C-alpha cells in the first residue's frame, strides 16, 4: 500500500515551518510585474510586493502554475511510491485546479487525486490540516477525499478589506467608488460562496477596528456550530488586530487552536495591506 502525500498550492497560507514539518508539497502560483516573474512565497514576499506597488502604482498580475509545473512536482513523489492528494485553490477563482487535473492525467491512473477546495487562503489550509491528520490516522485516499468534500461545504470565509485602493488598481471598482470609499472610510467585507466564488457581503463604515469587531461577532455567533479543531485569523500587515482577535476567540469559543496566519503574495495583491479575515468550519 502506497503512502499518501498531501499537496497544496501557495495560496493555502500556512506557515512554512508547519508545511515542512508535515511534508506538505507546495506548488507556487506566479506573481508578475511587467517582465519580472516571481514564484509566490519563494522569491517574492508581501512586503516586497507592497513596496513595488507603492513605487510603481500598478498591481502585479497573478497566474496559475502550468500543467508542467504540477507534473514536475508530482512525478518524483509518485515515482517514490506515494499516492498524492492535491487540494487546490477554488476552481471558480483560478485555472489552478484545471491545470492540476491535466497533470494528473499524465501520471498512472489513481496516483494523483485533485480536490477543489472551493476556497482560498487559510481555508484551504484548514482542509490541508485535516487531510494531514487523516493520513496520520491511517485513512485511505478515498476516505480522505470524501471527508474533504464534506468539510469544504461547511467552511466560513469572511474578510474585511481596509482600503478600496487595491480593488480600484485591479479594476474591481471605479475611481468614484474608490474616492467615496476613502472619504467615508468604507471597508467592504467579502465572503466566499458555497460555489467557491467571491461575493460582497456588506460594508463597514468607520475605523478599522470596527471591521475586526464585526468579523468577531459573526464568528462568535456561530460558536455552538463551530468545528472546534481550528479557527484561522488571517491578516496582511494587520498583526495588532489579528492578536486582538485571537485573544477574543480563545476566550469566547471552544476552539482547540486559534491560529494566526499571514496572507501570501497572491491574496495580498488582490486585497492589499491591513486586510483581516476569519476562517473556520462549522459542523
């Protein structure tokens, strides 16, 4: 019986130390500034990304790994005798899932199973952590995939964007919306739908801590339905708010772990600095 290895892409936003400890394979997405192409989390950091956006006034483009990229990382693991479960960025947001499926077909049948997370960031990480635990508990590929497909539909992902500036630069809102939003200090809150796409949920007006407080209220209101394994507080250069949220969630929920993670370059390039999010599963 082959051993099982879990793979994900760089948008899972889990700490590199945890990924290395549990031998999770990571396939990086690409971040492109003009002619300069970087691998997310490998040769560019969010700080470097923000510095370049500040200097040049333009956002980078992000793109999925190619089928060849996946094959390059999958093939050695398969050759070493592993079965692979790859958990992808939502297929509604990227061609990452489709390209991984193309690569899987180039390998022996059944060697690679591709699971669509229907999510992003540490909500993918939540699925990765559950998959790693299931592997260590001796579950089969089929059992793990079935579990992941059940859990992914119960994940809540909600994040507050501090400024409309990055949405404007990325063509996702008009100049007038950006101006009005800045003047009125309007912070949009985005949710991930069950189908894996993004939708505006509501807007918060006022100081940034009001957005964090609203996310907390929404999560705590679900405490009787929480999957108690882990709650993620994800941020992009909003560590103070993240620490505060971690403290509140530890006090007001029964979660065994409240884990702070930092958004990587792909997520940061679309949301911008001071973004804060809460991600968790329900039962």
